């Protein structure tokens, strides 16, 4: 079922401007595939979909043209500058607030960075939790994030 769903997602994303996870879920439902938001989120991550600008400040999901497009320092900086509006932290957790609809794309660039002090991310629509280990590395990661915003 997952393979069929991924195939259908590829077809949908290549032929329609899908701006949000809900848009994708709705398009899948119209194709007869019942799906939850959590599954859509997982599929987006597994398929390595990225958000690309379409104008008027809007973004749509797309497949990267090349594998190395998924992560580059310059792409990560652009994503941060275009999307991140607030950084904060508590103990070993960093919280990033983003513009609505951009958290998944920003979290994906963080995950692809493979920074050893980052255990992983959890992203919603406009909020990302970044788990850092050890807790003493939080300030170092915050400094890296702040540099990306400049």
C-alpha cells in the first residue's frame, strides 16, 4: 500500500501545485486513498519532498532535481532567512518558529545537515523542536542557527 501511495504522491506533486500537507491529503482522498496527517507528514519526509517558491510568497511541494540539492549550506541559509522567525531553547531542546507551512522544509534541511549534536527534529506547520545532545551543545547549535539567519 505504501508503494502505491508513494507512486500516487509522486504523480500528484508532479502535476498539481500542492502547497500544504492538507492539500496533499485531500488530493489523495480524491484518488481513493484514505490517509492521516501523520502519514502524509511521514511520506513527505520519506520521499524527500522540498518546498519551492511559486511566487506571491507561496510555496509548493516538489522533488529535488538532484540528490545534493536536498542539503547544502546555502540552501539551509536561504530556508532559515525565508522562513524562521524566532529561536528559543529550554534545556536540550531548541524551538524554531517559522512562517506557516514552512516548518517541514526547514526541519528537513536540519535533518539532512547531519550535525552530530542534533538527535532529530519534530516539525508541525510553523514550529520545529530540535533535540540536542549533550545539553551543553545547545548554545553551539543556536549560534549555528543564528549565523544562518544573517
